[in-house]
C-alpha cells in the first residue's frame, strides 16, 4: 500500500540505538527538503530540535515564510532560485526564526536534488553555528596539539592497530607514520616486548581504568640499546559510550634514566665500604663471611670473585712441611659470578685445597702481601691467572679482559686473597679499583680472622664437651637404653647439654638429662662440673628431689651459672621410676595401646635459682614402657610455640612400635633443623621383663 509505514529494522548497524553518538549527532545536523516552489516536503527530527516546529506544523509550509524574517526573505528567495536553476550549491550562515520567536544563527549547506520523475527539490543541511564553531575549534586545537606535541601520541583501535601517530612518536620509535598505520605494535617494533604492552592496553579496554606514567624499558631496534619511557594509556569512547580504542602517550626519558643509573651507580660505589661493614662479618662462620665478601664484590667491583685463604691459617703447618716452600696451599672458601659463565668452572671448587705455583699471580699476592693488577689481560697472561691450562681456556672463553688480586691482611698477617675478574664489564681495573678492593679486603680480613679464631675455640669447646659426656654408658638392669647428642647446627653456638646413666645400688639406675644455659667453653665446663656432681650425689642413694636440691646449691656456688635438669631413678624390682625436674621440659611416657603422654610433674625453677623445693613423682613402668628424656634443643624453634612442638613430638612417638635406636634417629631427623642455635641431648629408656 502506498501509505503503508516501513517496518523498523530488526538488525544491522545501529539497530536498537536511536542515538548513534557520532559527530553528526554532536553537531545536531538537521535535514530539510523543499519542493521547486519552496514548500517543505520533508522535515527531520533534528529540524524540529533546531527550529522548534514539529513536522505536522512545518510540512507543506513555505520555508521562507515559516523560517525567515521578512527583512531577509528576498535574499533567501534569490539564493533558493540560484540553487534550483542549477547554479551550484550554496553554503553559509544565515539567521533563522525559531518557533518561539528568537533568532538562531544557522550554518547551511544547500544543494539541488532531482527525483526519478524529473522533479527538482532542494536539500538543506543545517547546524547551529555556535555548535559547529565549537566543534571546529576543538578539532583544530586537538590536531594542532597532536601534531606539535613533544610527547609521542598514538591512537589504536580495538584490535590494537595504529590509526593515528603524531610526529613525536615517529621520532621516538624511529619509524614513519605510514609504517605504523594499520599495523600492530609487534609489526612496528619487533624488538619490544609487545605482548606485555598489549596486555596492558587490553586491560584498559576492558576496565576503562587508565594507566598513568608507567615506567618501562626496552629496545626499539637491534642497535638502539636500552631505552626508557613513561607510558600512559586511556580508553576512548564515542558519544554513545561505545569503546572505539585506546589513546597512548609516550615520553622518552632515556637520557634521564641513563643519568639516574649512572648517579645511582656512583652512589653505590661510594656506599660500598659502608655497606661492607654491615654485610660482612654478620656471623662467626668462616664460610659465610667469605661468601659475604664475594657478594659485596660482585657485581659492584667485578663480574667474578673468589675468596681463598691460606690452608695453614686454618690447620697450622703440616708435619714435615717446609715453611719456606715456594708453593702456596690455598683453601677455596667462596666463588661468586654475576651471571652464568665458564669462569666459574675455572675457579677452584669451594672447600678444596690446592697448591698454587709460585708464578701464579694470586700466590705472589699472598707471598708479598701486595695487590696484583693486570688491567688488560692478554692470552699470554691467562696461565699466570688460572690454575692450569684447562682453566686458562675457560677464562679465555668467558672473555676475561681485566684481573685484580688483593691480599686479605689482618693483624699484620696475610690470611688469603680476594681474586677479581671482569668480562662483561668493559671497564678495566684501575688504581681506584685497587684502593676500593684493598679496603674491602682489609675489612673482610678482620672478620675472617675473628671467624677463624672462633672456629678454633668452638672446636676446642666441642672436644671438651664430648670428652665430658659419657662415651659408653653402662648396661642398666631392667632397662634398654639409647641416647644421642648433637651439637648446635649454627657455627656460633656450642651448648652445655648433657645426659648420663648412673648405676646405683639395688639394681637401680639414675637417668639424667640437663641443659646449662649459655654457650661456649664456659657452658661446656659448667656442664662437666654439674654432671660430676650429679653422679656423686646419685651414688649416695639420695632420692631425685634431694639430688636436685644439692645440685641447685652446687650450681649457685658456680656464680652466674643456671641449668635445667630432669633426674629419674628406676627400680626394676618395684618397676617404679621416681622423677624430679628443675625447670626442665617434661619427659614423655609411652605404653602400648595408649597415646604417648607428657608427664605432669611439679613445677620447679632451674638449678642456680635457689630457695625453691623440688618434688618427687612416681611413675610405674610396665614391661615395654618407654621414657623419653630430652633437652629443649630437640623441640624449641623460633617460628612455632612450644605446645605445638611438644604435640609434634608426641605425634611422632605415637607411631608403630620400633627399636629405641630408631626412635632416637626418627626424633632427630624429624624435629632438628640444620641451622638450629641449640644442641640437644636425648635419652630413651625401655623397661624390660
């Protein structure tokens, strides 16, 4: 039917979106069609918005009469006639009368249309002049800012392909605009980590949250070196809030980055000595101290560092060794490299003892006590630096081009050397490096010497402690006994833990486990005195509480000494075990068919406090029952409370029946940690039939 209305579209571009949100909508462009006589034939909704007349009032009216003031009507009719005569389109601004009476200055574009039947029409496109001028200014300003901005600017579509690039970004990327447009980042900058950049852009597209001044580095070409940028990313949306892409701003901060890196490097070098005083010598462990020195030296001074000490400084002269022998024996303590390199394999393995030839530079450094510097290493220098021909080849493969060895001197004695090499670092060692490395070595040498002397003292304390502990406890009537002693895993601790098995009259046996507070030789000596006193008191036939009372008084006589102790006496005839404790952790009682239990013993203070009575507790040990006595080094840790650790202990003991030797091994392997700062004494007794 001729008057049937068209069905609204059900799909296609813009379906269901009456406001497309494009530039024409921003301008509010109105469309009006006039017939040859100047009557309004077609009237768009935008025309109603612009001029105020609804379609039913405008259609069929003479446009000049409806919209133009009488003073301007003649001019309008003349322009209309020109258009209709085919003398070309007309464009310009003109005042139009609004329906409410006020005048609207409108920008017009008029042109002639011809229908299929030959009839002529005039099409007028109009927009409010103020709106049009504002958009034109905004566009001009935007284009000028984009073109002349010193900041690199780009627009990418939702597929992350370039649609706009300004001259600044062309210069930053070193790629002209035409090679950007239509391509993705990886196509334009293949040396850049494009996947990471695009991931950030997709995040902005998805969330709308901008990325502001994100610092990033990378390469834009094979020979560009590292570049640095501050990148900001914003999501772009049209007037209908549809996402159309991302805008990116890029500021090249390479020079500032390089200057900052250089300044930071200079500050680090100046702070290196101060830093070494904090980082080197944190423990009295010789190996750790050597590693700390190597860690400070790499990569600040060298790419590869090795720390070696004279073997005689650790072990003393070997029998029959000539003190004037020219070969120098070194023990390798630490090797550190800034990256994986064959030069690591060229160094002596850590812990090995090697005899260095007198012509080797590191041996000469140790003999003379003076630095050895080879600023530019030539192939003929490598045999004097490496330990053998194979090591020399490895150093050549690693690209070692500069070498420095400085002595480790403490208290006027050469202890060893610090061996330094550069390969990737292109700058050769110079006099400033010699001074810096020598000062580092001097500071580290004092710490190494302290660790060396402490190691000797610790070995002496351990030897004393082991000598004072029972070597082979006697067989106990009615009891099967297993025991263990382990010194502290940490190098700076030697404790005063002890255990003892004392035969008494009437087939009875005293079981003792104690822990002297403190560490070192003094703790070991105090332990020896308390163990001897406990044995003497036990053989007098005294009950456990009385033994601890006298032992408390004896501890007080030793000055500042304090100790914890558990003392038990087992009688195989009555199967009673009388136990007394002095501030010690409770023993564990095991019986078949029952869960292990911590014995509830009277609370008491450690030995040496004085003035507090001790009590006895009787426990019946049936055949097969076990009693586990231990020191706190077995269960105490810094990261778990004692109740949790005691629960772990009883859970371990709740397992299947096993030989008591295996029980000792199980507890030590499961509960002990290699870096523990306490020793441990463990005693397990099983009642026999």
